[in-house]
């Protein structure tokens, strides 16, 4: 009797599972394709322990970057090395290392970054001091340290470690930042030390990016408006003073305002970049068909890669990269807000800092290539050629995915076991 009852229950449960499977399949088929695509990108499944949209946006930008670096670097690679695929191979290796580094960083708990933030800050300062003595000089600037076949740009490492330190400070002293001026000014003193070291290289662009990171994070932490605007005015005055003091910076500003006044001198890069954008029109000249990259546009695969994108892929290619970059930043800021609401204060501030960093650096790079902003030596995150920039950006993406993972794990509610069902099964 017991065996017959058990067999009946088993067959009944199997029929129920089959009916549920058929019903779920029919429901899935009734969902419009666009909705299935949306649900795939913005997953509502609470058992998914990573941000699918954030990961795929980063991988998409890296893939586009590899294609465009390959296209933009053919002429200069053949001229410098005799191998037109030289920069493509190096960038491909960096992409592989970056993905491996991202997967490794995902395994590191966020608490490790928080507890080691002071040490990482000292390490970054030590590297900025070291580069002044043993750095590799290019065009009068010492920004790189040679490590065998690799070249480390220490300012990129300093940006990440500065975000990690700022997040730790705001987590510990957020009340002090909101209530008095002393707590607001302490991180700005650290920024002042970084400013001095960066100006000795000189690397004015990285200093501006780090200043925006600091001010933006303090504002999001709840600093008073009069303090925020006071610092903004002070920073603007300092930037104007630094520009007026150095003749080469002043020439860049003058050439930015009217590059056609000296098209073969100080305005050469910008005029060639603008011609590349003009040739692109709506749909571009086709991948690989850029003329400006044929020794006309300097740094076509690094600082001015968006000009090659505009010439080869046109207006729609530029819009594609803008949308992907903007979506990545928005997703990062949403992650910061979600982490703060879930009680993960440090992870929230880290996400905010990385979002501000990526947004401002992308804005400066694209704005400089389009003639909207003065020319600065800043890469386009995840796209431009540059090993250190790509690797550090991948580390930042890995940290974001770890923050999202820890927030999701903390929100999972484990259902208690049904004791009545257990007892019934034991009685049977």
C-alpha cells in the first residue's frame, strides 16, 4: 500500500512538473522579442549574482577598441617597426591580460580594498616620486616606468588608488564631511600632494581628472553647497593660473580657440582631427579607409582614436561609442546608489568614484578630438591604445562587479525548510 501510494505521488508530481514546464515555455514564447532582449540585458532574476549589463558593456567597448586600434595603427606601426600588426598584437595581449585581471579582481572581497586603502595611497605616491627619477621621458614628460617589455603609466594607477582612498575616507568620516569644514578639507590636502607630484612630470590632464573625482565624490557624500562651490571656484582659479604660467599650456588653449590660425603649428593636431570628422559624414568612409591616419593625424590610435572612428564609421559610429560609454557610466552610478541603499557604504562610494572618473575622462578625450575642449593627453577608457590605462580600467570594472556581487548576495533571502513536509515524508 505504501509503495503504491508513493508511486502515485511520484507520478502526480511528475505530471505537475511537466505541466509547469509546458506552461513556462508557452509564456516565454508569448513574450515579444524586444522584451526578451530587454530582460536578458536587465535581468530580473534574483539568483543571478553579477551585473550582466555592466559586464557586456565593458566587453563591447573593449572589442570596439581592439578593432579601431588595429585600423588606426597600421600606418604608424609599419613606419616604426616594419610590422603593421605590431600595435594590434600588443593591444590584443593587453585585452587578454585585462580580462584575466578582471576575473581575478572579482574574487577579491571589497573589504580588502577598504582595509588596505592607506597602503595603496602611499604606494601610488611612492610611484609618482619614483617616476621623477627613473621615469622614461617622452616629449619632455616623465610619466612612464619601464618594466622590461611593459611600460607603466603611474598616473593611471594613482587615479584608481585615489578613488579607493577617497571611498575609505568618506565611509569613515561621512558625518564629519557633512558637518564641518575640517572633514571636507582633509582629502583635498591629499589631492594637493598628488597635484604637486603630477605637475612635476608634468601631467596636467590627470590632475584635472583627479580633482573632478575628489570634488564629485565629496558632493555625492553630502558636503554643503557653499563648500562645494567654494572649492569649484578655487580649482577654476588654480587651473587658469597654471595655464597662464606655462607657455605651452597657453598655446594649447589659444590653438583650441582658433586652430586654423596656425594649422601647421600649434593647431596641427586639432585641424587634422576636425578634417577626419568632416570626411566621416553620416556613415563614414568604411572601416580601414581613413586617410588622416596615414601619417597626417598624430596619435591616431591613442588620444585621437575618436577622430578615426568618426572618419571610418561616421556619425553613427560616434553615437554608438557615446551610447555605450554613457550606459556604462549610468550603470555604474546606479550600482553606487543601490550599494548605499543596501548598507554597503564603501562599495557605493567606490562605484561613484569610478563612474565620475570614466565619465570625465571620456568627456575630455572625445571633447578634445572634436575641438570642444583643449587638447589633453588622456586616453578613452577601454578603447584607446595604452596598456596601463586598459589594465587599470579592467581592474576598476572587476571591482564594480565585486561590489554588485556582494550587494546581491546580501539581499538574497534564504527560505526556511518546511518542517511539516519533512515530518510527513518521514512518516510515510
